[in-house]
């Protein structure tokens, strides 16, 4: 997968204040809402554009770290926009899990769709 989104997201995260916070489902959902606004054709604010980029980059980073037999195996040609839609739907359908760590939620959303050894 392309890592340009991840690099951009990491650079954007580094431009803010230092924090010991981790990304959980609440943060992912907030970023997802910003990404959805852009997909709906709204003109994004600077904050929304940043959050949408963080969301896409975060998902792509988790996928990159868990692919190739480590948890999820997306087929060649899979698009990050498809994975974004799957994660967004999972978050919307499972608000009781929003306090869980982000990587666990991304894995839970994508593993049934892209299982390994299929």
C-alpha cells in the first residue's frame, strides 16, 4: 500500500502539541465524521481536512502493520477507500466499543472481510 497518506498523517500529528494519548474508537469516530463530510461534498475546514487525512492514514498504517498473514490479508488491488468505508460502518454499528484501542477496532472491522488463508 502507499505510505504517503501515513507519512502525511504522522507529520500532521507531529505538528500539534505533544501528548501521551493513544487513538481509541472515540478518536477514530471523530476523524471518520470529518472524512464523511468530505465524501458528502462539503467544503472541509482545515481541521476536518486534517482529521480526514489522519483517519485514512491511520487505517492504512494499521493495515500495513497487520497484513501479509499477521491478521488481515486484503487482496491485491484493494483500495483504502473500501477499507475506510468498512471501518466507518463498523464504528457506527458498535458504539459500545469506542473505548477500545484503535488498532483492535480496525482489525475487528477488517478481519472478517479480508481473512488470511482464504
